[in-house]
C-alpha cells in the first residue's frame, strides 16, 4: 500500500475518458458518445453536445471550433480553451488571423513553430509536440519549461524536475495495489480520504467495508476486484433468509463515493448471490461508473433505507438471470436519484422493491434481456418519478404494482402507494409493454405519459392494468402511442379482466391506439373517464367501455376519433345479467368508416350522448341523445323514459307522433308538431 499526492499524479488518480478508452475498458460506445438514446425527442448534434458538456462525468474534447487556416479552438476538461496550431507555417502568423483575441490558453505545435515570447502575453502555454515538453510564457524569462515527459534527445531541463517525500503527503490519497492485504484495504476505507485501487487483479478474502464517512473510492480502469473463490467472506441475509455476498459494503455512513472505471466482479459463480455494491442506511452517497463494468453478479447495486444518494451510468453486460436478479435495486429510500442505468443480457435493469419516497429514475435501458424480464419494475412507492425507460430486444418494458417486495427494509408499506409518475416508456417487445398488477394493494394517482411502444403479445394487451381490488387504479392517467401486433391482443386494456367486478374511479387518457387483431381501447368498471382516444385500423372495435357486475359506471367525457376499425367504432355496454349500467356518458368526435356500427349504445346504457359525425348508429340505450336529439315513446310530460328525467336544453321526439319537446326551466314543452 502506498500514499501519493493525487493532484501531482493526476494521470493515475483522475483518469480521463480518453485514458479509459485507451486502456481497453469494456463499455458501450453509445454510453459515452450518444446520450440521445435517453432523449424525449430527436436531438440535434448541438443538443447532444450541450447535454454531454452539462451532464457527462468527463467532457474532454466535446466542443471544438475550426477557424480555418489550420487553426482550431478546443474546450477540454483538463486544459480549458486550447488553440491548436498545425505544423505548416508559423504560430505567430496564424494568430494574426484573429482580431482582438486575448490568448491566455494553450498553443500546440513543433518547437520550431513556437511563437516568439514577445508576441504573446504572459501566461500562455505552448506544448512542443516533437519534444513532449510544455512551456509557459513569462514576462521576465520568456518561455520556461514547466512540464511534460520529454524525449531522450530533448529531456526536461533538470532544474524543472522536483522530488517529493511520500511521507509528507500522508492522508492525501491512499493507493491499494493488488498485493496489499485485506487488513490494509479495510484500514484504508476506515477513515476519511481518497482510496485508489490500482491497475491489476485484486483478489480479496472479504468484502470491502467502508466503515467511515467522507470516503471516496476510485477503481482504476485496469483494476479488477473480486472476492477470492475459496474464501468464506462476510455476508448479509434478506427478509426471506437469502444470503447475499457484496464486494463493497457500507452501513450507517454518509458522504461516501465509489467511482468505477474498472471492473467489479461479483463472483456469483463461487459465492451466493454475488453483488458488487450493497449500501444500508447511507446518506449523501454517490456511485458513478466512468466506463466501468460489473460482471458475474446475481444482483448489482442494492440500496436499502438510503437518503439523498445517487447512482450514475451503472453498466453491466454480465449480470444474473433466472429470477430475483437485477442490475439496480432500491427500497425504503428517500430523495435518491438513479441516472442512466444500462443492462445487457440479464434480468431486470431497475427494480424498486417498494417504500421509496421522493426518488427518481432518470434513464434505464435494457438490451436483449432474459426471457420474461422487464427493463424496470416499480412497486409500492410514493411521490416518485421514473423517466425514460427503454427496451431493445426485450419481452417487457415496465411493470407497476401496488405491493412492496421489502427484501431488506423493515419500513411499513404505504397504504396506498400514490402519486407516482412514469414519463417516457419506449420500445418494442414480445410480451406486454406495460403491466399494471396491483394484487391486493391499490395504486392511486399513477401517471404514465409519453408512451411509445409496440407489442407482439398474443391473447392479451400491449398495455394492461389489472385490478385485483376495489379502487385499484383510482386516479390513473395514460398518455401516448400504443400498437399491438399480436393475435387477439388489444392495444390498451384498463381494469382488464372480463371476470372481475372491481370498480375504479378516475381515468384520464390521451391515446393513439391501433391493434391489428383486436380492439384499440377497452375499459371495464371505470367511472369518471376523461380525455381523448384515437383508435384507427383496429382488427375489432375502436373504443369499448363496459360494465361488469351490478355496480354502475358513470360520468364519461371522451373525445373520440374512431376510423376504419373492423367492428364498432364506439361501443358502450352494461351488464345484462347483473343489472350494472353505464350512465352519464358524453362522447363526442368522429366515428366513420367502421365495419360494424360507428356508434353503438346497448339497451342497458342510460343517459349517454353522442355529439359529432357518425354514419351509422345503434342507440337502443335508455335516454340516448344523438347530436342534441333524443327519442321518447309518448309525450315526455307524462310517460316514457324521459318523463321526469329531463336535462336543460335537451330535445326529444315522441316516436308515436313525431312531435318535438324541449326541456327548459325544469319542464317539458312542445316546440314542434309532426
């Protein structure tokens, strides 16, 4: 174990993105060079560069402006603004091409092209590329060598080489070599400071226990850290008595950071539920991957009862399959953020185990995940935001549930989980794109927006919310585009179980739906449905609202576009057996070109209206109004369905004699005779 000044050894302690890539670290190219994969909309090149400058851990070489004449200006992380003079011509001549420029940055070129000291202000630095020496322009001594490696023929002048006593830098930074003992490792992370795992294979006898606050751990790009195959390390047990074996462990500390530029190996092949990082009750902790990878793991990073922690750019192309595995899991957390997590080939990428409050997931991408696995699984949370969830080559994208798994936390579950927002669900999949399954625990005020998904699932639905308890999805909002291409599958099915009679209240929709072999949209037993639905080219009906059981559903207000569907355009029906009806529905828009009836209100439907264009109608429901006109068997002042059931401004026609009546100021009055 050695201690060195991290500032004086920056190339080793603070590797740049370019250094990491040069070292051959395993990482996806898009992970660093194209963050547009997490964008809501198509970004311009400028937008992508702007995002990278603001958000990526290293922004070297992001902004470069070419002024012609072999001169360019480049913004770098280490050097600020650098002016690059090419080999041809003199640097002084090229600088003359710029008017009124205060040059206080870097010049670069051969030593022969270095401008005269008097032509430039003091403070300018010049890197002689053929010497590998950096010079600084001074007002008194001209160009002075200040750094670089030099070459055999042009060494750095001796007077500019300084030595340092390592002992004088004790406590600044501790370097862990592969040969250091387990005691040395845990001693290094038992007090505040910076700990750097140097390049090489670190094979440990036990976990790394970060037992002190204010510790930063940096894993270099060439470092590979794992627990030894044959050892018996420390472990933790979850609430189901399963054993877990973390590589890095922390509990009850604050202000700690792990920066992974190398590889953390869970060694799941030799240890039960191998896991790179496990934190319990940590506050203000940060885990960041800068080109690093996590391999051979059952679970990746697991945060339990943590506050104000963050993870950034977590990545693995070798994590567990077979159920109960995930790249990132969190439970019982408050105010945490989990940003840009990418998993390839494993099970779930992000898994909320529940009872999280005020947390956010910003960007999760799953690529070619295991069979039956979703990119993200959210359950039992409150006031949380989950944004930009994407799937490529996956079976499912998002699952939402009411219950909390509670693998480790002892916190009490929310009753009910509420006010969760999922903004941005993208991709195509072979099973359900979005599944809401609330079991016995309801979910209230769930908002799912910016959906753009395509599903090939059969005999099911691309987006489905299953109610397994009364009021299971109260206050649900669904917005976006949904396409179902599988056999006998709907695009969106809400409260989607034809056999249940659980009632829900409050659904807001703004949907574009199509289903090649079934209905575009169907909702069962939902009162207070508001919004808009555009259903086109569906293999069955466009929009269907249904009542199951004896409880009425009421107060729908929908703007509908329903065109070129194979069956009915708009279909509203109740329960003929149990007496439940659909009442007080107002539907308006356009329903044309459908293979069945454009607008159909069945006989058990009451007090529903249609305003708009519809070429064919089947309105046997009670007190149906089409474009302001209803029908009544007899004089509504004394008989028929409209007797004592008028609404202000409604006109009805007596089917026995074609007289027309207007309901005004609480009474029916005849306004026209046949």
